[in-house]
């Protein structure tokens, strides 16, 4: 389990408490990420299936999306049929933890 602590600092207080770090941060060029590319991103069913570890889990995800109204009956049956015939990896490559950061963000694994 990972725990993230977010803290806000006043710039003047930060400079007083961490003078050397403050100078170092100001001297570095600003890093840009393409994380804004994902702003408003709505995952599609295939994006959920990419996180599944096996076909059983993929079928459960399809059933869940059907129950939530994210898929209609025809779409759900088509996906289940493809999973049964091709396997979930036949539909989509496995996306491990940190996939979106590596692809669009800082490149570091969370």
C-alpha cells in the first residue's frame, strides 16, 4: 500500500526552512509532462480489460460494465465471445501499474 501526503507551503516559509533546496529548484529548468493530455480522459471498456490479469477477470469486468450501463447487451456479448476465443491478451496488451505515467507523464513508476 502506498500512502501519499500532500502538503502546501508558502514560498517564503519554504525558502526559510529549505534554503538550499529552494535555490536548486529555482535553478532547474521546468519539467514539462504531457499529463494534461489525460485531462478529461474517460476509459473505454478495452482500457479496463487491459488491466485484467486473466480471462476470468476480464469476463467479470465486462459483466460489471454491462450492469453499470457502460455497455449494452450486444457489446458485452461480443467482448465476452472475443475473450473466450482470443483471450484477453488477444484483445489488448497488459497495462501494468505506472503505464500512464510512463507513456504520458514523468516516466517514473509510482
